[in-house]
């Protein structure tokens, strides 16, 4: 079960990376441990240098997210 979940999660991260591949800067924030995994994957894709900040934050509304960014 864990391997299946990891496979799905890996595909999800790959889709996220494809969608932000052209970004000049990347700000990663949110609760939990996914931030670190995404940071590692971005480093493997040679996009780690574009990360400007990583922050742990609690659940946020869309307006709070827009204001933070």
C-alpha cells in the first residue's frame, strides 16, 4: 500500500514540477512534510536554485495565500 501511495505521490510531484518549470522563483509553503520532498525533487531537476523560501504555515484561505505570495 505504501509503495502504491509513493508512486502516486511521485507522479503528483512530477506534475507540479512540470507546471512550475518556467518560474523564475519558487516559494514553497504549507503544513506537513511535503515541502521538503518537493524541495528535493526540484533539486534533482536542477530547479532548486529557483527556490526563494520555504515556510511552514497552517491551513490558509485562498485570500491568505494570495496575500502571502
